[in-house]
């Protein structure tokens, strides 16, 4: 293979190093028509601890969906390379599902073309960055994990309490999305900020969510109280302001008549 011609620089990384990495990825995925720059280097937020996220777009099914390796940058300081591979169809299909890390918020994975063949732009359809939709509120799952957390507390299972409270906390933000202005997140840290700062939310929401997610030091009793309060106050808030927030059949009725709130009290 001849000299790799990059379509853009990667701030903070030597171009010789980047060309070497791209060349290796093309050797591993010879059917590639483009290499996309992702992650913090694509967003311009990379630090010395950041890994280099790449995605090879291939004409046919890639040889390996994901691989990683290290490059010396400079010698004695390894750079972590994360390299995915996908066909244009697979790449576009990923847009249709909510991002697993976004806490329910609509999300975007920024991508830039780092290297490509002349045919690549037509294959990608001009759509590079992945825009993920918001996740639908699922009050049934939220309540399930609230009760699992409370049951664990009753049994003296501290690890179970903290685990299930964290899952319940991760499901709570999506229930408030219809009541707040849209916020699109770009990474896990951004998602946490969005989850903790809705304009429309119960009075104690931020405090309780911070504890449930394990982001603040809290005793077992404080976690139990926080997950219980989060559930009761969130359900009451939705009952008054967005009773049809969950489109699952019949659940709006159970939210409106207070059944869901009473269900939280099944385990004390």
C-alpha cells in the first residue's frame, strides 16, 4: 500500500502516527472504503489519557467487528486504539436505536472522515455522525428495580440495594424527557449532566437521583430512602403533568389513579 493520504489532521497526534494506524486498519480490513474518526478526538476534547476511536466502513461484512491495539506515542507512552468496522447499512441502522449509554437522552456520536476512497461518500449517503433517538419511558421496568432495591434493603443485601437503585436511577431521566426541552448528549459525562439538570422535575429529584446513581457517598438507609422517594415523587409528578408519558397499554390508567404509587409501598 502506498502512502496514506489523510483528509484531516487529528489535533494532538502526530500525522505520521495516525497514517501508520490507518494503514494497519486497512491491512486488517482490506475491504474498507473509509475510516472515520470518532470519540474525543473527533469532538476536540481529547487528553493524554484518551484513546483513538476509529471505524472502518467496509463494502462487505468486515472480518472483525471490533479490535484494539496499542501504538507507541512517543516510545514508552502507548496510545490505545479502538477500531470498529461496519458496512454502510449497519452503520446507518445503529441510528435507529437509542444509545445504550445516554440515560435515555437523544445522542450523537460525532464522526469525521479521516480517510476514504472516491466511492465512499456515495455509500455513506453523506450521513457520518450517528444521531440516536431518545429512549421511550418504561415505568414498569423503573418500578421493578425500585422494588428490587427495597427488597434488597429489607433483606440486608447492601450490594443488591445499591445495584438495583442504580438501575432504577438510570431509567428515571427518560420519564421526564417529554416535559423538558430536548437535550442531545454526546458522551456519558454529558448524559449525567443532562440527567441531573432538568428544568421540570420533582423538588428532590437531583438529590435522590445522585444518590441512586452512586454519585454521592450515602449510607444504606440513605440509598433506600432515596430510591423510595425518587419513585414516589416522580410518579406523583408525572401523574399531575404527563399522565400519558408511557404508551404501554393501561399503564396511563394505573399512573392516573395512583396505583403505581401505591405499588411502591408493596415492600417496606
